[in-house]
C-alpha cells in the first residue's frame, strides 16, 4: 500500500441530483441543471481522480406525491442519470439517499448486488487514502439510519486499514445544522456512526448530502462537510422551509500529502460559469 505522504490528487463530491424524467421540481428541470454541472466538472484542471455522488440521485416521486411509485417507475430516472454522468472521464461512485429506490438503483446501475435489498456500501483505496461510502436509505422515510451490520462492517474495514487516512461519505447528516425542519430528518443514529469513527483516529472527515447547502462542523477532531445540490438550494436565511432554484454547486477536494483542502463551486448565469 503506497504511503499517503506522497499523495497528490483531487476529487469532486456532488449530490442531490433529483433526476425525474418528464417532470420538474418547483419549475426547475433537474436534468438540465445536472448537465450544466457536468459541463463544468469536465473542464477542471488537473482532472479529478474520481467523483462521489452523494445521494437523492433519482426523485420521480417528487412529481406526484399522492402515491407511492413502484421500483420500475424509478428506472427511467436512473437510466437518465447514467447518461448524464457518463460524460465524466473518470470513475463515479454513488451513495443512496432518502428519495432513492434501492432495487431500481441496483438494476439500472448494474451494481451486482446480492439482492435487490442489499445495502449499497463500498470502500476503495487511492494513493494511500481510504474512501468509504455508506447507505443510510430507509424506504419511505426522509430521515436516515444505519443498521448494526453496516456499522460493524465499517468498524472492521477501518481496523483492517489502520494507519490510512479515511474519508467517509453518507447521505444524511449525523450532527444538527441549526435548521429545525432539516434537523428533523437527520441520520437518526448519527451518534453510533460517530462513535465508530472516534475509535479510529485516521477517520477524520465525513462528507454528506441531503441538506442542499454547504456547511462545515468540527467536533473533537472530526470534520463534517455538507455539499450543496446540483439543483435547488435550501435557504440559509430562514428557519422556515424555503428553497431557491440554484445556483447549482459541487465540492472540489484537493489532497496533497497529509493535507486536504476543499472549496464549493457554484455555477452562475446561463452559461454555467463556475466561481473563478
């Protein structure tokens, strides 16, 4: 295993794509918005090593909230998502969120899962760093949760890679953000996840989606980052539930040796020009 001391690479985290073919969310075509984000990511220099997509990938359920969709009705959304992110010239790793459908995701994204209900968690190494994706999806609920088996898997994986710095990704936020309505649907057993990470001093970063805003919280050496959506954003100015149609955003993380730096880029104007 190469040492992380010589690491030199970047990756992107984008999230809450909410793809819904044939529909819009509060008047916004989420597929068009995601294509704009892809158009910027492919111009990044140097080229990122990979992308992490942080959940709420597909959301045809938002078109008609009066009924529960079948898994088959989610399939066109995942097919369109695959097409849009297929322009990226590097690997893409997916996280599931509360609006997703696990069986349809496994079928359409060809995950080779053992069963339709298999939780989608994964881990891989890159230049001495360990990257871990977790599954907090609970069908039919806006909040998230991780079962004991997945927490045990995480604990064992971190044990097996002791000494490697680890970055963990999950859709739901384990710590409150200070927005009461958003904090009513967190990772409900976030304390259990944090307890596992605290047993492993090299696991110092956790990156989330779900909240449609950028946020950073630090506690006892652990940093939680959240990333804005590629479509609608949550207002930071009000405790009431308010969204705005953009600007779309994503997070860029740069790794150099033992140092991680990160910034959020927002797209402004019809041309999709990112922050400069």
